């Protein structure tokens, strides 16, 4: 569990996956779960994309997600270290948007963490207004007591433009419900490509 004093870290592949979730659904808010090995609960290794719907329509999806994720995390000896959220950053007309993350989204993130057995986990936002800044991590904690998240090195962040086309290989639970062959929890094709990309950075 997050102690409130130690800084969480996030692997390059997990960080890019969360960013790709926001890029794939630019006109909608997104939410996902950041997971870590139970033995190292502050070292995030994977981001699991959950939903890309506006509230309250996402609530039913999130309830289903926590049920499915709880079983997966338990069997894989993983923990939910945190939840990431991102506001929509392009509106339906194509114009840039800077929608704030409202309190309801933060509360839902806290509820997801509680349902997944880590009520002391953190909620973090992808600062969509800064997504073009490839030299800095744009994932920042929203919940009190969580230090800044340690992200990939600047040299690794520089490969983000190369990673963007991989968003077509990313699926969340809503995508899975449209086509059950899409593995939204493991996203194996996406992570194979991301791991190969960041290994060359």
C-alpha cells in the first residue's frame, strides 16, 4: 500500500500504456488501474485501461471491471497501486479542451482502489494539457500524501511519438465488451510492442 512518504515509480511500458489510452480516446475521459507486484507495491509495472465513458454511464462498467480485476490481481499476486484518470482533451469539434478532473472521478478512483483491496492507494491524473511535452512525466498525484511519481528517463520519454501509433493495439473493458477476443487486462500485443520499443531507448 502507498505509505504517503515513499514515491511510487512507474515503468516506461506502463506509463506509455496510460498515455496511449488517453490518446486513443481524446474526446472522452479515461480511467485505468496501475498495478504492481505484491512484493513491491510502489513499483508500477503495468497500466490496465478500464473505461473511456463519461459519468454516470461508466459506473456499471467500473463495477464489472473491479470484479474481474480483483480475481486477476489475486491470481497473479499483483496489487492495485493506484488509479489513473485523464479528462477529455479534444472536444467533438476537434478543438483543444482542458476539461478539469472533477471530484466525482476522484471519488470513483478511490472506490475502485477500495474494491481492489488498497484503500490507501493513490489517484493520479494525466495532465492532458501537457501531453505534447515528451521530456517530462505528465502523471501527477491528486490524492493527498502521495509524492510525485518517478517516471521513465528523459531519453525513454523521447520515444513517445514512435509509440503513439500503438494506440490501435490498446483495449479497455468497453472495447472487450464489444469484442470479447480483445484482452483488456493483459493487452498482450500492446505490451509486447511497448516492451520492445522501450528496450531500444
